[in-house]
């Protein structure tokens, strides 16, 4: 069984999460000829997470479930202090070799499904800086997005 299939089994066993998968075939750069596959899984909770502390807890639990599968690298969810606080989203990176084909796998963890569909895999989100393209019923309480009214007040 491939590592990707095992990762999807772990995620499928968790009723609190959803994920989207996308893949691409890429050519090797310089060192060797041929190609490899790159697969990304964008994982999000079924119910949006509105606060950083909850996102860190959700991410930490998922990372702990996936660490036994042997990621090559792990990026934990944490806050960057600074002029404007930002959150680095958690991600795990895996390598798999099946039938002489190399596959790199990225598993990124987001606070909601909409953000998972619209943000890149190595995401850093400024608190209050993400303008949600599809605001849900929880949007007024969400710390990750700035309301249109607050954004408009900053421009005036």
C-alpha cells in the first residue's frame, strides 16, 4: 500500500475532517531525467475554526496522527510575532517510492474548507488579513479574515 493511501485512510478515519487532493507530474531538474509525481492534500475541519488556539490544537492532533507514517519534514502551526501577527499553517511533507515512481506528498492543514481551496500549501496568514471569497455564517467571529467594513474603515 502506498504512503498516500495510508495517509488518506488516517484522514478518512477522522469524522471531523475533509480534504481535497490534487496531483501533478513534474520533470526532474538537472540531476536526472524522467519525472516524479507531486500530490497535495488540503485538510480542513468540517466546521470552520475561528481562533488561533483552536487551529493549533486541531493541527497538533492531526500532525500527531500522521507522524507515525514517517514524514520527511513537519511544519507545526505557530504564530509569528511582529508588527502584524501571522499564523503559519501546519504541513507535513512525505516521500514515497512505488513501482520506481517517486511521489512527494504535502499535507497542509487549514482552519476552514474555503481557505483550503484558496490558499497555497505553505501558507502564512496574517491575522485579520485574509479576505474570504465565500464568507460563511461564522465570518463575523473569524479572526483570520478582515470584515469588509473594517477594511473599508482602514482605507478612509
